C-alpha cells in the first residue's frame, strides 16, 4: 500500500477558492508583505517574554523528536522549542508561526509524560501546522485569518462562525496526519492524543481505537468541538486516513461537518445551496409560459435576474439534491410550491409543471404532502395532475 501523502483537505482547498473570489480585497491585504512583517517582531518578542527557550544541548531528546518530524514532513525551517510557565491547564503544545521559522511551545510536563514516539507525534502535529501555513504561498494561513476576522465582527452571521469553526477542526485533522507521518504509526498518535486530553501517563492505544470504533457501531456522531474534534473522533479519523479506508474523506467529513442543514450552513454550503436554487429556478421557469410578471418578480427575490442559462444537467441536479439529504426537503418543496401557486392566470399549467419537476427530483411523496397541506388538494386531485405532467 502506497503511504498517504499530506496535502490540504478538500475543505481547505474549497475554502481558499471561495475566499479568493468572494473576499478578494481582504485577501489582497492579508497577503501583503506589510501584513506579514507587522506580526513577526511582535511574535518573537511575545515568545521571549512569556516562554523559556529550550536549547539543544540541554534538551537533546525533544529536539531529536523535532528533527524527525522536520524530516518526515520535508520542512525547510529551523525549529525552536519553548516551555510555557505552569498554569494548571494540563498538557499541550502549540505552534507560533513565523514565515521560515517554526516555534513550538510546550505546556505542562508534556515532555515527561510522553514516550519518544508519542513526543515525535506531538511535534509532527505542531510542525504540520507550520507546513499548512507555509504551503502554497501561505494561502491556507490567509484563509484562516480571513475566517477569524469575519468571525469577530459585531454583525457576524452564523455562517461565518460555522465556517471558522469547521476550518479549525479540519486544520487539527490535517495536523494529526502530520503526527502520523512523523512516526509512521497510528498507535503513538492515538496514545499521544489521549494522554494530552486526559493527563493519563499510560494508555493502551489499540484498546482506545477499539472503543472509538465501537461508538460508530451504535451511531454516526459528528463533532461538537469548537476548535478540536473529540479525541475518539480524531482517533478514528487518523486510523481511517492512515489505513486508506474506502471513502475515508467522505466519512471524515461526516464526523467533522455532520449533515448539512439550513439552520447551520457555512459559507461553502450557502454558495452550494444558492447554485442549486438558481438551477432549480432556471428549470422551473424554462417554459416560456412560466415566465410571467409574477414568477419573474419572485425569482428576482432569490437573486435570479436573467433567465438565460447553460443547458441544465437534470440528472446531476437530482444527485445534488439527494446528496444534501432530507433536511432540505421542505425547502425545495415550498420553493417549488411558490411557483406552482403564485401565478393564478394560467389555470392548472404551472401546478402541473411543478408536480412534474418535483417528481423528477425524487420529491414525489414530499411534494404531494405539501400540496395536501397547503393547497388542500386531495390525493385523487394530485394523481390527476400527475397523470398530465407532460405539460
């Protein structure tokens, strides 16, 4: 089996593409030399003031672990390690990013608590953060900063908060992959994650992985974490990625993002829903007699200002509907119902056409229920409409 390669996750890549287009001015500013240089001196000074710098001669073991991580990730940067003051906050480590320099801080007695392999995994995790921020001309770092800036604005929307959260969760998932590559084994990574999260000094990583997988035999949970997924999710995710389990990225996405829902969309979900909505409206209004003053005005409410569009891939549109799942069924049904009922001057033609569209999208039962509830149509009447759907 070919070893897995550490690359940015699909979510990272999609977010970069989105932000480069939708937040072009903010992207240009944060990508400027002025923006980068303004952080360098303050970062170095903060480290010197608040941390104890560890020298190589005194701390050979931990630097050997760092060197192994650097080699495994093919990094070209000096690494400097630090110990933070005792704060009673448990075991941890963090990367302080400076372009061309990797600075890692330790919190608590983490060096004493971890074995050599576990310490290497921890440093591989932190150095993977550096790799992500350094790769592709810092574009993943810029995306991270944009999402953070948008999330702290006074008028921040829930979609920006969710985008920032999901991006951080995927970043930790990516960094765990760096931990794996540093030691070429899943078990030290899992043991390290459990020790850091619990403070335990001895961990059976195989038993914990079995425990994590046992959870997914009962249910398919998604993380509730804010910046880091729960340890059992991280353990399962790194095992799936390292062992190259079939559809691992899809399964990991289900654990990180969960099912898409209207009430918890991120910016990528919003863009996707907008595109699908537009395609549906183009389809609904593709009949010339459907393009009345009332229907066109309602389409403009959704942002559709022009009716000409490329040839629709109706099979692909149905697949996109199905991929979103049942949480969006009511949205699609009521959207179609709007155009079935808004125009009353064309007798049954709009209603017949909309029944046809709903059927083609696999919404037959749901749209039928919607018609019975909102328009008080009987099952017999709906059957009559369906029998003449080729309007």
